[in-house]
């Protein structure tokens, strides 16, 4: 007569419990990593949109300072897409129109010295919402007539 060796029920349950804990932990780590990766991608896109708008504003400044200062003033502009052909109407952005998920706007503050505009402070924001949280990127610069 031969003796057959096998695992007891308790040993099998312990093994399954340890394996389950490992798999659940792995799934949680992968989920968190994917969320962080998506956040990084969206932050990179938002920063790109900020830089793109700041380049356009810089070009407007280089084209004609006086026209730039008149358009900039002390206003907030909402830039809803990538295909703008001029200065949009003033006012805050009401919706997330850019690429279906971003809201991009620029705030201008003009400094006048001796009756002459000497600098324009520009802050460009791109906001978005993701997984119930709001995020924002910001670029800030100052343009002067002497640049």
C-alpha cells in the first residue's frame, strides 16, 4: 500500500489568500501608475497649449507694440482653439472647449508710466478636470517696449 501526500485544505487556503493579496496589490499599483501617467500627459499637453499661446502673444507684441498694448489692455481673453486668427472677445472662459477638455485663457495687465504704456504683464492659464479634480498650468511673463 502506497501513501499519497497532498496539501491540506488549510495550506491551500493560505496559498490562495497570499496569492490574492499579491494580485490585488499589483492591480492597485498599476491603477495608480496609470492615473499618474495620464495626469503627466495632460499636464504636458496643457503646458504645450500655454507655450503655444505665449508664442502667439509674443508675435503680436513684436509686430506692433502700440496695437498690442491697445488689444491687451487690462483684459482677460479666452482662447478656445488652436486656429485663432486674431484677438478673441474679452471675458472669462465658460467651458472646456480646447481639445474637448481644456480651458485656456490669458490675463493681461498693462503698466503705464508717464502716460505711456511701458510693459504688459501676461499670465497664461490652461485648466482641465480629471477624475473629479481640477488642475491648472500657468506661464507668466512681462513684455516691455524695449525688448
